[in-house]
C-alpha cells in the first residue's frame, strides 16, 4: 500500500483504467476484446509517464524551497516516489498486453 500512496493520484487512475479495460475486454471477448486490452495497455503507459512527469515537476519546484543542504535528500525522495508511476504503468501495460495477445490469438483460432 505504501507503493500506491507514494505514487499519488495517477496510480489510482491507472488502476481504474486497467480494471475498466479488463472488464471491457472480458465483456467484448469475441468481438474486439484484444483491441480494448491493447488500448488499456497504451493508456496505462501514457498515464505512467504523465504521473512521472508531474511528480518530477512538483518535486523540483518543492526542492527550491529547501536549503541547499537538504535539496539532495528531497530530490532523491521525490524521484523515488515519481518512478513508482512509471513502474506501475509498465506492469499494468505488460499484463494488459499479455491479455490482448491471448485474446487476439483465441480470436484467430476461432475464425
């Protein structure tokens, strides 16, 4: 849970998008479930990069308010927390990509 808390809002948005893509892919399995899962994978990657960028921007802005001796520690903590967004987005994209590949192969076999 610490991982999600540190990552912030974008992590929860990514989780919601991934769950929605899974639900949509399952519901539309026969027709275009693979496309929905692939779109969810792309959205999770994009949200991960947006979360990373937003986290780094806010970290660098906040670090300016601290003394020079504390900036390195603040930047290190902020970067670590911001990286959580890209890691989580990549993991979700990997899972959704595997689902898209599986659904696509199942559809090709059925045709």
